[in-house]
C-alpha cells in the first residue's frame, strides 16, 4: 500500500475534488485511475482505483492519491461497538490538553487543525502541513475553555509532518501522558480528539485497526497506526489516545472515496516517532 498525502488547506467549507490529483491533473491522467492511462471499473475496485487520501484540517483538505493493491470493501461506518467506561474517563482527561490550531495567511487565507500539550513547559505538538498551508501568518491556539493564545513556532520537521509550538506558561494546559513505545496493540480501543470542521473538543471512538502501515507522510515514507475512529478535516495534529488516556499517535491522514469524508480508515504517526521528533525540536533529545 502506498499513500501520498497533500498539504493542508485554506479556510472555508471542506470540499475535495475527485477530478484533480495533487499536481492539478485530472484523474484520467493518473495511471490506473480509470482514465486513458488505465481505465478500470470503479464499482469493482473502489479503493484500488482512485481513493483519496486527505490530510485532515479544520475547513478543507488538499487531495492526494491512495492506491491499494487489493480489492477492498466499500465505505463503512466507524466502529459501532459500545464505548468502554474507561474511554469516558480518558476523554475527560484528554480534552483539556487539546487545542485548536489556527494559522493566518495572506489576504485572509490560512489553515487550521489541532494540537496537544506534551509537557509542563507548554509545548504543543501538531502537524507541519497545517503551518505549511497557513504560510507566514501568525499562529494562534484556542483552548478547550475558549481562550485564544498567541503561539510561538519552536520548530518544524516537514519530513515527518510534525511541528512544535509553545504558548505562555500561564496557559496552564495539562500535558497528555504518552504511551510507551511498542505498547499499542491491534484491537485496543482508542479515541481521536480534536477540532474536525471547527468543532472543538470533538471525541470519536474506535479501535486500533493495524500497526506499521507503510504510508507517505510529509516528505517521507513512514509507518503509521491505522484506526477506524472517525477522523475528519480538523483532526490533523490531534491525539489518538488509548483507554488509559495515553497518546498512541498523532492523527494525520484519512482515506476517502470520492472525497466523501471518513470511511473508517485513518492514519496516525506513532507516538515513539512523535516523541523522538519533538524532543529533537525542543532540544532535549540530543
């Protein structure tokens, strides 16, 4: 499986055009997309034809392409299993440490997403593609209780699509605990927390669907945690947490068919990669 993701998006209603790939070409120009370069039956090979991978940010997503080498089922809802009581507690602990991230740009353009506090020094982890799309405009975060704070960009790592922000110590954001490396298991319940479509403090539930998925994130190829917890534009940079409220990954991308939103296939950067990158950016990882 290969995933190629696009970069952020401007503010405004979320639309993903199925006719254009990241380079602005029609799908008919993409080999294997169903056009002259390789026409196929869309119904027979839903995901292998031209499924869209969208980096989710608050008000839109630039489309990428996602090609699977196997036949895959059509759209399905996120896990409908009863939510364990532990997740209710985990949600209550997680939401206060999660923020909406807004990046202003030229002529009112910009981008938005999510982020979360990782230490008492008020460092915040988010996705780099949010900053990239927002350009050189100021960065602001909004807390779960509605406060808006100016944020400093401490550093960026485009290759891993991660960035670290910092807000004043007076913000008092509770840092989220991080899961131990290699402790995440397929089938365990998880929550995705963030600001999909601008709805701050949104919590969705699911399970870890797979580990070590090879996907293209940022400017490089990485392993990712796959989940069926509903992830939509605006969740980018937000945490994926387990039933103990520990962050197991940073929500970064979703697979969609014809741009129709979440189909229960989302990808998060594993927490061990996140911690290593964040520590390096902050200057405490050597």
